[in-house]
């Protein structure tokens, strides 16, 4: 797609550890019920775009009350209850222009959508984690932090986390 392309509004939503870690062995690295509730509240009623690995990692799939768009290299893949596409371009074409769509992972898909997304909803986890999947660098030249919550502490595992919103400059 050319740089002049008028993209539909696309937001990345992700939880990132202090060292950039987001996953290991096709799983998440923590269990944060409050973050999962927030994810559901924000994404319900919208299209959610994801890579095949992330789709297959979901405990309940497709994600209910959302248009699930799954990106796969394999033209024979058809995931039940989801729209399966074979490229980022095709995924973007499925997104409405009059409401926000959300990129929900994983690492490879986040990386490809950084030039396309206009907003980032980040849950920042204030701890390092051992991982095999990482979020790309968020460059201050390209992204401006417009909101930062207080620091919360999970009552079960004492994990500290906060919510940040970035807008593309
Ligand atoms: N912390 C968080 O908020 C968060 C959120 C979501 C996921 N995650 C974690 O992220 C990890 C998964 O990330 P990942 O990078 O391994 O996988 P992924 O991005 O979910 O999926 C990658 C797969 O999607 C397909 N794909 C991606 N781009 C494509 C393109 N342009 N054209 C066609 N197919 C494309 C390919 O499938 P084929 O196999 O068909 O080639 C590729 O192997 C897991 O650990 C998961 O738990 C973390």
C-alpha cells in the first residue's frame, strides 16, 4: 500500500512487559483479570485482527461479539466463526472506515501493523519476563503518549501494571 493510502481507523491493543516481552510458547506471560476485562470492554462490538498463532492460542475462539479476522499464509485455512485472510492488505480491506478496529496480536502481526495503526492501547507490566515474542520499539519520534494511568497492583500475584495510550504523530 502507498503512503497516501487512507487507512481505516486501526488501534493496536497489547500488554507489554518492561523488557518488551509479550508471549512464550504461544501463550501469554501473566494472568491479569482486570486487563482481560478491559480488553473485552474495549474490543466488544468491533473487528479484531490477529495472526493465526494468536487465534489458535485463544482459550475460547472465535472471540464472541467481535468480527474475528485471522491472517494466515495458507489459502486453505478457514477458521470457524472468523474471516480468514491471506495478507495484511486483505485484513485492512475488511475493516470498516466508520469505527475503530483492533489489532490483538501477536508479535509478527503487531510489527506489520505499526506503520498502519493510528493509536496504541498499551498495558505496561512493570516487570521483566522471559519470552520468545516481543513487541517492537515504540519510537518517541513516531508516537506521542497522550494518556497514562496510575500504577495498579494485581491482588493475586502483586504484579504492577498501568495503562498508556499513544497516538501516531
Ligand atoms: N501480550 C499480549 O498482549 C499478546 C497479545 C496477543 C498475542 N500475544 C502472544 O504473541 C505470541 C504469538 O505471536 P506470533 O508472532 O508467534 O504469531 P501471530 O502474529 O499471532 O501469528 C503469526 C502467523 O500469522 C500468519 N501471518 C502473519 N502475518 C501474515 C501475513 N502478512 N500474511 C499471511 N499470513 C500472516 C502466519 O501464519 P502461517 O502459519 O499461516 O504462516 C504467521 O505464522 C503468543 O505467545 C501470544 O500469546 C501476546
